[in-house]
C-alpha cells in the first residue's frame, strides 16, 4: 500500500488532481493501519501476548489523529493498564499445563 500511495501521489502531481491526491493519502493511511494490525497479530502469535492485537485496534479505533495513535502504541508504558481502563478483557483465559512447559 505505501508503494501504491507514492505512485498515486506522483500521478496526482502530474495531472494536478486533488481527488487522486486524496486517494493516495487514503491508501497510505490504510497501509499503515494494516501494518499495525499485522504487528499486533504477530506479537500475539510469536510472543504470546494476547493483549497486543486488541490494544492496537483499540488505540487506532478511538484516535482521531492516527499518526499520534501509532506513536502512542509504540511508546506505551503499561499496555495491560490501558486495556483494563478501556474495559477490554480476553474472552478466553489461557492456562499453561505441566505437559506444555519446556
């Protein structure tokens, strides 16, 4: 998406199209949102932190300024406290059994 957005931006400048420039901006924002969602899913899958994906979704959903929201996600001190304050809780509580421990 960022590549597509940059190509749209170049064409928008060449043809002087405000609509295409707005579409390029939307493509860039959608690309960044997709990267944040993917990062949350990967953090959940790799590091087994079940709060990573919903945290990214909550911050991005409620933020009017998406750039500021992404910055807040990256600089967050206590993600569990943020989720607790928002009212989110995991639907399933995972428990480790003795058979699965290394």
